[in-house]
C-alpha cells in the first residue's frame, strides 16, 4: 500500500491535442498543444541523465520515474509536467499490489535534438 506521506509532489498529467504525424501518432513536438487531464500527487523515484546521439548531435536527456496512484487512462503519448518541464511518458509499469500504483517513466531533453522533445 502506498502511504499518503510518500506522494509529496504535485504533477500534472497532460495529453496531446495537436496534429498527428504521417503514421497517425500524436505529434509530440515541444510546441504541441497539450490538454491537462488531471493534477495528482506523486513521488519522484529516480533521476538519471543519459547521453543521446540523434542526427549527429550530442545531448543529454533527464529520465525520471514518477510514482502515482493507479489509474486506467494513462497512455504513452501523454506527458507529466513538473517544475514547468514536460516529461514525455515512455513507460508505464504496475507498482506494488495489483491496481495499487503506477510508475511512469518520463524523459526531458536538456537541449533540442532534432525532433526529440
């Protein structure tokens, strides 16, 4: 069971409202339109910078793990907003007992690398 004191940070869950790319997937550009779905309590479990090599450019992307209470509507095209930064959700995994919590893996590039956020 997730203790109430564990979730101390308020985050916003956002979903894209902009255009789709040529494959029908949401266009996740930095300037895309986002709709706030909810504001929830969370815990940040880990922060790990990682190197990126995209289109012959070098950059750093910060990956964070957000623990939230379980919900059924999270999609990989969504984002988490914390401290005015949008972390694109790259993974969603169960936490604890079934339907207890979710760990959202999100990443935020510290500089613009091609079409990455």
